[in-house]
C-alpha cells in the first residue's frame, strides 16, 4: 500500500543549474591565464564537461509520478529508475531533495529532485517521508 503518490513536473531550476555550469566553464576559459600546452591540456576536460552538461540539459524529465509507501517503499512511474526502499541518507533542503534508495539488487541509487518539480504540498509530503525514514529505528542487517 502506497501512502503518497506525488506528481512530478519539469523544473526551471534544472535549466538554471546547467546553464550556470556552462557559464562557469566559459568564464574559466576566458579568465584563467592558460596558454600553450596548458590550454590544450585543459581544453579536452572542458569540452567533455560542456558536452555532458548539454546532454543533461536537453534530457526531458521522464519520471511523471513517484509513489512512496509508509515504510519507505519507493516506486517511479514513467521512468527506468528502479523501485526500492528509501534510505535515511536522503537529504532535504530548500532547493530540493536528494533521494537515496536501495533497489532489489541491493544497489544504492540516487536522484536529485528540485523543489519546483512538485507542488508545495507534494514537496512537503516527500520531505516528511525522508525525515520519517531518517528517524525510524531500522534493522542494521538489511542495508
């Protein structure tokens, strides 16, 4: 039985974060006194970082619904992210929530969700679940 079903929507902060990363790389190229060999050495990692940021920026938000059970069961709808159990390492801040969960194969999964991915009520519900999991006594042999 799932306690909360949370609807996800695209985030504008996601685009701000990725464009900020691209601007930071561009500013470092223009402002750092790189010349000769150092310029060539640093160009490959900077191009790779720009490529990765552009790829991430262009990806649409694929999860459309997140279901959370009373004891921390986590299930994504419309996404290839695996279902699992929410872990107490999940972080909640005013910008968003960094979810940590353990899937059925005992692998640790992570996913960042911005605050504006949710309605205010859904964001509070997810934050409440994360805090409840953090304060619940848990079996140390399962994780």
